[in-house]
């Protein structure tokens, strides 16, 4: 798909413009809100604009022959690991165009070339396992020292319970 010449053009972060951000937000919503769950975070156009301007997400997109962004991924790079918080694509266009598969192929190709680890994040476990992914427990970190004592103790209690019970449960499920 990456080698196929059917008019799609790879656009790197600097090839995108502020005017592309509403379309990118729409592509995100098509996949994460409309297709998967309305309970997912519904990021605004302003969020994507700030992520692009501030470069705290590195965007790569595919433009169709008409110049419109049809697929996009946002990546975070840290300490030799790449995380992909989202891959959005136009779900109204034919699946045969392979926009999602192109994004994944490009991501795999680039992380291999750069010898980076890839954290494809949680979700779609069976889909990812069939494609060779290996499950691992993910963690979130919270900074709570500024919170009032009762709230801080509640977070510490939750962390202790998670350490004691959740990790073992997840290991058994994997």
C-alpha cells in the first residue's frame, strides 16, 4: 500500500497547516467517537491546533489527490519509545483505499528504521495479537502532592489496591 501510486501523498508535520486541524479533528471523531464509542474523549479543533503548533503530538497524514487530508496519525516520542494516541481516517471512503493500513505500515516502517520501541496503546487486543503484538501492563502516573490530604490519601489507597490486585489480574488475562 505504501508503494502504490494512487494519488495519496505523505504529509509530514511541517507539511500540514492550521487550516488542516478541523479536518484532522473530524477524522479523529469519525473513528474514536462515531465508530468506537461516544464515551471516548472528544477533542476539539483547538486541541489539535495546539498539539500541532506546540509539537507535543507529531502528525503524519495522507492527502488524497484533491489535496484533502484523508488519514492522520499523532505520535508521541519519548526515550526511544513511540506511542500513537490516535489514528484517524475518513470512514466514509472505500475501505479498499487502505488508509488505516497505510498509516500502520508507515508507523511500523519508521519505528523499525529508527530502532524505536512502539507502544500501540491499549484496546483492540485480539486484533493486535493476531498481528504479532505482545501484551504488557500499562501504567498512568498522577502528581498528587498538591492535593488536600484526604484526596491525596484516596489516590494513594487506589494505587496500593491497584498494585496489589490489578497487575496480577491483568497478567492472568494476558
